[in-house]
C-alpha cells in the first residue's frame, strides 16, 4: 500500500469521471481520504493547486491552467437566451474574468461590461484590444448599470452572474476562501467595511442574527459565541483563523461541507451589500431595457434565486386571494416570456463542477413602465435587530 497522499491524488483525478448520480458519494470518499491523509501526516494540507472550495464544493478555479482563463457557467443557455446576437448591444453587468463577454463578442454582439473589482482590468484591456470598437468597459457597480450604460446606445439585453467568482476565491489576499490563508477582507472593492470589521465589531447577538439571515446557518448563536470569546484575546484577522474557530464551535462530519461555508457566505454578503446590490441591479435593468429587451440572471444559492424569481413574477410571491373577497387586480406585468429555471446538464458538470449550484432565469421586457425600487414581495433576507 502507498502513502495516503497517493490515494487522494487518484481519487481527485478520477472524480470528474464519476457519473453525476454517484458524485456525491465520490465526494464523501475523497473527503474521508483527505482527512486520513492529514491524520497520517499530522498536518493540515492546503487543497491541491488548482482546487478551491465554492460553497462547500471542490471545483476548478476560473483562472486554472487546466480550465483555461475562465469557465463561465451555463454559457450555452446564456447565448441561447439572447440569440440571434449579431449586432445586439448587451450589458455584462458582472464582468469578472470576461467569460460571458468574450462569448457574446465572438457571437457578434457589442458588449458594455461593468465591474467594481479593480483586479479585472487586465481582462478588460485584453478584450478591448482584441475586439476594438465592440467592447466597452465601465468601472462601477451593477446596481447602477442603467446609468453606466445609458451613453452607449439602446441596449438589447443584460446578463448578470451573481456572487463571488472562483477567480476571487483563488486569490488568497482577497480573503474570500476559508481554505486559503489570507486577511479577513472579502470586499469586492477596496473601500468599505471588511469581514474583519464585522467579526471583531458586532455584538454576539448581532453577529448571530447576521449569520442566520444571510447564511441560513442554524448554529449561528454557538458560532457567534465562540467568535466573541476568541476575539477577547486578540482580534481575528485571518481567514483560516476564523475557519478554525467555526470548526471548533460546531465540529465537522466526514463528507459534509466545510463548517465555515455558510458563515463565510453570510459575511461576504453583508460586507458587499449583495442583496441590496442585486435588487437595485434588477430594477436598473428594468429601467434600462425597452420592450423586447432580455434580462438573464445566473445565481448560485436559493436566497438569490428566490429574489430573482419573485422579481420576474411578483404575483407568485404574494398572498393567495380568497374567492370570497373582492379580487385585487394585478399590476401590468413588466416581464413576459419568463423562462423556466435552467440548471447545468451532466456534460457541463463534468467540465465545470462549479456549475452544480447555478440557476439561470430569463425574461423579456414588456411595454409597461418600470416600477420604483422596492423590496416588497421579493423575500429579501433581513437581519433581525438585536
């Protein structure tokens, strides 16, 4: 028998070849093998180069050499939603490493890309040089996409890929990943409060409420108690330090997602005001697009997807009407041809495990006037006040 490291490498190598129906068990076996390896070697081993954890799932980062510069999820479905693309003006509101933008450009579209992360500038520069005259990059937040794109002609469509990218997770200095040592930052842009500010500044109950509301963490109170106890000695400054505290608080079962998954999600959402940004972006797209314009949104967890679903079809989020009472007339629909939610097929999951949690929703703008921005009926999570 060889050392445990050999079995881990073998399991990781064949994991993408396992049929999707059996991959959950395969992931559990791989997780157990990794724990055995760590026990035998008496050390904590960082993930293999080119492997990161995304919401508890091990996957290839968008910047890995194996996967190429970028693996945008549900790309075929995004392109199909806008087809035909030749000559259309599309806003890529979450540019990132430019995967969607490149594919749209190659299909003949004119792309106006938006991103608030300064680290994406080299990707934008590359596309501007390659597609001169058809690619425009505008630094800024997608919540203001209507203002940022207004000067670039009538817009035919908007695509949004919500949440943190594997590219950002792979940059330890950004502080997004609980599997990499880095400062406890998590900011998409250089300004504003960091995750360290929240972890070290919030009272126990405030922190627990945040972890519960934005991460759906059922053990939020115990985690918050352990965090506030640990910071009495010294401020919590690094990602791995926080991850160890959370693991100590709630333990870890073989095969389960990392215990810090939900807490890191909650902190990232709070630091970047992601739900507020998402709602503002949806209404900005509604203002920007004329009748027939298309909005395509890819989300990665249920909290985001529920917001998008109810934005497109508000009637489904409202209370049922009694047949014994006068019927309330619904407002004119702002979005029509609302497509059924799409998920990645087995072929894509084999190429890009990150796509496992992705959900695509798309709809077409009607001629009804845009609504004022409102959270009502969208089920946006709210942190309960202490």
